[in-house]
C-alpha cells in the first residue's frame, strides 16, 4: 500500500522488526533469572525475545559463536561481551552507533570513565555496560564457618590458616572449578593480594617485564599452588556454578569467584549475612578488580536498529540496573543508582566501586578481558592453567613461560 502511494521506483522503508536476538553465556540459574528481567522489560514494549545462549562461564564459547555470526554477516541484535573483545570489533568497523541515545540520556556523566574506554570508539557509543562485576571476592558458607570457628581472613596467610581449619574439620576447604578461565580469574586476585594493587597494575596492566619476572610474581604463583592443595580431588573441569553449589550445600567452606556467584546463592534462596558471607579476597580490600558485562551493538539492517535502541534504553535505565544487578550479584554500572534494594554484599560492592574508582584502585581483570587484548589474556590463562595442573612445575619456569607467551601474543 505505502509503495503504491509513494509511486513507481520508490519503496517504503520496511517496518521495524520487533525482535531482539541476544547472544550471551548466562545459562546458570542465577544468570538466567537476571536475564529474565530484561526479557520481561522488552516484552512489555512488544519485543519478541530470541535467545542465543552459548554455555561456558567466562564466555569463550560465546565469543567463538559470535565471531562466526559476524563473519557470516548475520550478527545478533546485541551480544554480551567483555572489554577488549568489544574494542577489537569496534576497530574492525563492525559495531553500530547509539550515540544519539547516549547523548540524550547523559550516560557519559554516570558511567565511570574507566569503562567508557570500552563503551565508546572515538567518542561514538557502540556498547552499553549493564553491570560491574568484580573478581576479588570470596564466598563462604556461614554455618561451616561457625562450625570450624573461622574469622575473616585479612591476609593471604590468614586465608591459608582458615583453609587449614576447614581441612582439619573434614570439610572440603576450597570449592574450585578447574577450568582455565576460573583458575586465571582466581589468579588475578592472588597477584593483587601477594603484591598489592600497585604491583598488579605494573605487572598486569602495564606488562612491565621487571614486575613480571620479579620474586613477587614468583611468590604469586607459589601462593596459587598453595590453594591447589585445598581443593577436592574432582575439581578438574567442574563448572563454576557447581563449585558454588558445593558452598551453598555446605559441602565446602569457600569459593573464590566473581560476584556472579552471589546470583547462585540468591537463586537458591540463600541470604547474605545469614546463610553465606562475602569478603574481599584477603589482602585486596579497598581494590576492585572489575569486569563489566556489556551489550555490543553490531551493524544490522535498518529495520533492526529500533530494537537495538530499545534494548540499549532498557538496559541503561536506572530501574533495570537496580533490579537486574540485585539478582545477578553484580552492581550497577551507573553511579547514580541507589543501593536500597541490594543486600549487604551488594551495598559493599557499590561502595567499593566508588571508593576504588576515587583512589585509583579500580583495575581491570586480565582473566576477564579488561586488562589486555584477548590474545594476551588467552596466553595468561594458558600458562596459569598449565602451572595449576602441574604441567609447568615451578614458579621460576612459570614466570619465564608467562613472559614468553605474553610477548608472542602482543
Ligand atoms: C561474566 C558474568 C558471568 C560469568 C560466568 C563472566 O565472564 O562477566 O556475567 O556470570 O562469566 O558465566
């Protein structure tokens, strides 16, 4: 009808497609519950949700699927993405432009500057940050903690003493999922604890070779090796949420994990302070080693752009950033969202982000692709996991291999 009104040779613009196709790796109970908030918000606006889930914590599998979709010229409306992966797509000219909405909504004023490095390219917004996670947390079963008479560990040595107590009481001390990304994520915290956050910055953010081959780096590997002795024998290959479940059930004392673990406690109806306890990884209080889940918007046909804008708008609303992050375990990426609805761990998370940001202790996680490009992060994962599983036998060899692998990847 419209075409004939416009006359020969002219076609009316196609109607907007009311569909959101979303690629993500949020497949655990807590993650799915959090994502549901978004599905519902967009459903209210008449959008059909087309889920593209690719299981695998840390997102390696999802990134492989995304790469194939983009290469085939068939990118999703949006994809969950981490830091440097987004920068690579932006550099390759694959991302769209949501600057008009960003300007209208004043996002630049409410998102930490550190994150804007990843959400914008040459001043143009192409992704939105839906949360701030941090990796330097530990999650403890409160009843087990009471049973063994444990108290908050303030240093790495305290932590080892606490794990010893659990071991002596016949409880699995450390619930671990032995997958490369999980071990590397834990190592981020171990480095910051062993050498302090300034050391983390030198070694991991600046890739300063003197720091990377220092005794402090060797000690970090030695500390990582210590943790290995507190796992159960079946840790290899275990998914992160199954490790969380061990703590939830009281089969293990503690898990070292990003605050997506809290989403699992919540999904199991467990309450912070009553059923479980959160502490910063011992020796890292005051610092936040972050990773932010972003939605990247790719170049899509004109009739799919309105869906991107709707998704970006929904994901950046204050109410969504509160509701979603309460369930997800993370904290809002917007600094103007009140902490009212958050539990004690969430309130601490929000306060920590603000103070770490102000004191220069807000640093990206290498394992989670917020410190270096993907190839360097993958090299790190590889060396850490080889060391953890005994293929690299000493911390001396580990630092040499790490420097070699990083230099090859650069
Ligand atoms: C993501 C989290 C997710 C976790 C486990 C991390 O890389 O940032 O949102 O919950 O992986 O799947």
